[in-house]
C-alpha cells in the first residue's frame, strides 16, 4: 500500500472503522512510514485535546420542564396529530415517551436461546439502572472503597480499578440480578455516557475471546478473566467499549 | 425526557447560542411526539438526535437572516494529501492546547464539520450511525471526518502558535 492510498484512510483507521484486511495493510504501511505514523499521532493528540476540553453544553435549568409542558399541551390540543401509539399509553406522558424510547424492545417470535436471554437481561439491566435512581449503591470513584463494599453481597471478589486517566471514570458499584444469580456491577462514566460492567463467576474454562455485539441500539462487550465473566453495556460505540475491555484485561 | 442532554448539546453546537438551542430542542421533541408512529425500534438516541439535527437546520433556515452563512466553506474536494504538516512539534502543540481554545476552534468550523465531530467525539456514534443521522453515504462520513479533523487541527495550530 502506498502513502497516497493510505493517507485518506488514516482517519477511519484511527477510528477502527475499516475492515480487517484493509486495517492490516494500513498497519503494515504505518510501521514502515514515518509520515503516516506521525499523522496517526496527530489524530491521537487531537482526540486527547478534544477529550480534555469543556465541549459538552448542559441543558439550562427548566428546559426539561418546558419540553414536558410543551409535549403535554401538544397531546391535549392536537390529538389527531399525535401518533396513536402515544394516545393509548395509559401511563403519564413523559414516562411513556421515556419508557418507549429507552426500552424499544424488538419483539421476536422464536423462543430466545439461553445466551439471548442473558443479553436481553444485560440490556434491560443497563437501561433500568439509568431510568430510576438506582445506578449505584456505593457512589465513589475510590476503588479502595468500592472493592470491599462487595464483601458479603456477592460470593466472589470483583476487580475494581479506576481508569480515569483513559477517560473512564469509576462512578461506583451496585449489586444486580442477571440470569438467576446476583452479579457485581461497576459503573463507569465516559464523558456523559454511562457504562455498566456486569461481573459474575464463569462456569467453564476461561476463553481468550472478546465478544462485541449490538442490541437494541446498545453495545455490549464481553470477556473472561481470572475465572470471572465480564459484560460491559453502554450506548458508547464498540471501539471505545472495547478499549475499556482492554483496560480491564490489562490491569493486574 | 430521554436523551435531552445529548439533544441540547447537539442543538447548541449547531445553533451556536443557548437561546436558539432552547427553542430548537422544544420544537424537536414536539416533532418526536408527532412522528412517534414511525419509530421502528433501533437506537432511540440516534432517532431523537436525527430529529434534533433536522429541526436545527430547518429552524435556522427559517429564523436566521437569509444569506447568513450556515455552512461556510466545508470543502468536499479530495483531501490534499501532500499538505499534512504531521511533525512532532505540532503533535506536542495539540496535546498541550488550551481547553478553551479547543472549544473555540471547534465552534469556528463550518456546520458540516462541527456536526460530524460532535457526533463522533462527543456522542461516540459509529460511522454507520452518523451516516444514518446526517443522511449521507458511509464514504462521505469517512472523508468528511478526515477533513473536519484536518481543519480543526489547522485552526487549533493557528490559534495556538499565531496568536489571534
């Protein structure tokens, strides 16, 4: 691969959006090409600069109320223009929109397999944690407080680390219930995005695989380490979530 | 309201002021209510942000003075491959860039560049998801992001090295 061919693809390569074959070719080229390697470093530096900058504008106080009020008025005065799915929701309006948009469960006719059930529970668990006030039971970014908190609450010791230097800040932990057993959950925050990492003891021999898939608009990344199964669930894209997996796997 | 934070942030980056962003977000959520029938599952955040984005553009067109440059010169021609600076000193400058300069630099970009950077760097959408939200082919997202980053970098380097 020549520089001319590689250069327009470097940005997509950096985002891990290229197919495997092309990525490998670019990787090989970059190893031999100082200039392209420097371009990648620039991408990395730019991303770091963007990561450190105050780029998120929070909604002003009262906007949520104003939106809710406007939606209520719309439904009351313009019934025909409001979708029928909306009207038959018997629950309060805001809750209906929130629930429907947050859950949007695709219906399936076939009986779900065991693994599908676990994945569905993971996504539900993630969404539920964001809906009500139950994201964490122990709220601190101090790993030395979170780790012992799990003693006596689950029958294993989850590894707890703060990856704030890599953009994943530890928010806290809680206990959840997945596939019929209590699990430990570590909650991380990447910018404004929450990541739930569900942890429980693995059944069988450890696997080196990293599972990465999408469900209902969320991304899930799963792996095993030291006799434990991990599943990270978030609306973050797969590449960033896989980064978190790598951090977990790399940590002692 | 689900995804209100993400919706407001996108609207604020596109409209470039709080007052307009407020109005746009309210309008967008009304549109969401009206078109909820057409929501077929999939990623609700992407769905709402698509509505917010479209509302932004139509609102700005209607309410801004005609001729007010919405987009500026987002050059869609092929990347000038030979023009990359790509030197170590520049990498250091980027890493050390003042946080507020970074924000100002992003704010100064044409809207097409601003939105792909916001959707990618702040909202963490994949290229495919971005293509769906802004309704362009995947290849366009790829080249536009590459160009947006090059422009942002240029902007930042100018602001950091050359004074104002």
